[in-house]
């Protein structure tokens, strides 16, 4: 068998697998892209056709075998207080409108059983994740309201620290979490909302794990041991995650996957700061990126490197604690071979070539995050 024949066979096997069990991705920023490009008007874009300038639409989700998607109801850290709360509610509303617009393809999911039912019916289970604790405006009432509207995880910070939790890319709050931050974690778990530790500093990861009584997640992070980016997860935290029962959903962002890409991005951020702009503000970073890249060609990450991160998380935490959170439409560039949501089968084909079993692939694709969802639901029910 030639290499080409072997690759074609692996890809066919991967596609067949993804028709038998749901692939559930932990993080996709299409809702914010629709807000930025179309003013949040879901009628201004046809997701049943390929949408130029995005990584995501229905034909490519179907081609990628996506059975469930956590849509990020992201709010940039530059918004705070009432403005952040309004923005997150508008983003939740946008996702609800998307689901209603495409009822034959999308189904709102708030439980693991909802995901299974949608997948069995041939629809993409649509879950919501709020990115950034600033979106609750310091209010547990807003947090509870987001849960009532279907939000099933909250990322404690984005690129800036909030008053009660430390970001990986900002000043550290002493102890990682304040008393209020610890109460946010407790309240989330009493509700059945997943605590998402992507974006937070290691001290916050440990502080949250100290408080957590149900499994937590990283919705879109990779392994620090392979790429020294502060957004990635240290091995010591992966070991604690295994004890906690949670899952690290490996992301595809080149700066988190490739050390060469990370070093290049570090230079870009330094240039942003030198121009008097905020390197935590992604809009500022991407505004400078074109000029920087003209003088400093951007390196590329690879699909194989993403597979390396998946295998590293598995080797440290165990097969029960790894998942996928691509961050499509949340990053301008992606690894070669993973350029949009249609490319998940290529990643699973690579893992099959690395002698992953179908059971292991099923755990990675969605089995692990469904287990965590069920555990969160059970803990909340027992706590009532």
C-alpha cells in the first residue's frame, strides 16, 4: 500500500467513525464573527452555503463530521460592567436566533441527553459557552440568568484579569481567585455550569481545582510542555485535572501549538506594545499584524503538531481527559491541514495512523466532554 493509499484509507475510516459518534468541539467564535461582519443580523448571511471569510458554515460543519458545537458567546475584555452584560446577552440571543433559523441543521442543547438526541436526529447540537468572567458584571444573578438562557460553561477570564480571577496574560490576582471568585466557581457547579479554565493563570487553575467538587474543563487550550505559551496547560495541572475528572480540549491556534509560531507572536505583541497599544487587545494585535508580517514572515503550524498536543495530554492526564476545542473563527490563521471546520476527519486520520483505537477516538471526539457534562448535571441535581 502506498502512502497516498494509506492516507486515503485513514481519512475514509475517520469519516465513517465520525458518523457513528458525535464530535463535540469546545469552542467556536462564529457568533462574534457574525456580529463583526454582519452586525449580528443572522438574515444577512446564508449558512447553508460556504461563507467566504469565515472558517465555519453548515456545509463545512457537515463535511467535518461535527455533531455538537459549543458556540462561544464571547465578549471582548475592553467591555466591562453593564456594556459587557448587554453584549453577552446579545450574543446569547444571536445563537438562539441562529438555531431557530436553521432548525433542520441546528438544535439547542443544554444537557448531554440533548446532544445525544440531536446527533441521532442528524442535527448539530448547539451549546453555549460564555468567554470571560467580565461578562457577568460581578453579579451571581447575571451568572444564574446566563445558565437559565442555556449557557453551559463560563471561561473565568479572557485576556485580561477580572477583579476576582487572574488571566494568564495579565496581572495576577493574589491567590488566583478572590473569595468572590471562589463563590463564582461554587455557584457554577451548583447550577451545573462547567468551570472553564482556558485563559486563566496557573495560580487560578490550581485555586479553582482546590474549590471544585465536580469536573472542570479547558475549552480551548493546549500543552505547555510542547509550546511555552501562557495560554497552555502545565503538566502539573493536567495531572490534577485527571484527579478532578475534567477534560482539556486541545486547540488549534498556531501560537499555542507551535513554539516557532509562539515566538513569532511574541515579537508581534512586543511591537504592539512599542506602538503604545494594548497587546492583550486582539483587535490591536491584528491591526499591526500585516505590517509586522511583511518584515517578519509568519511561520506555519501543522496538523501533526496538533496531534502531538492531543497525544501529550493523553500521556499525562489519560485518554479520559482529552478533547478538542478548535477555536475556529477566533484566530486568523490555523495549522496547515486544519484550515476550517471541514478538516476534523484529517486530524482523526492522523491519529488512526498513530494507532489510536476507535474507542480512544470516540473518547476524544465527544465521549469525554459528554461524561463531564453528565457529571456536572448529576452534581447539580444532588446539590439541590
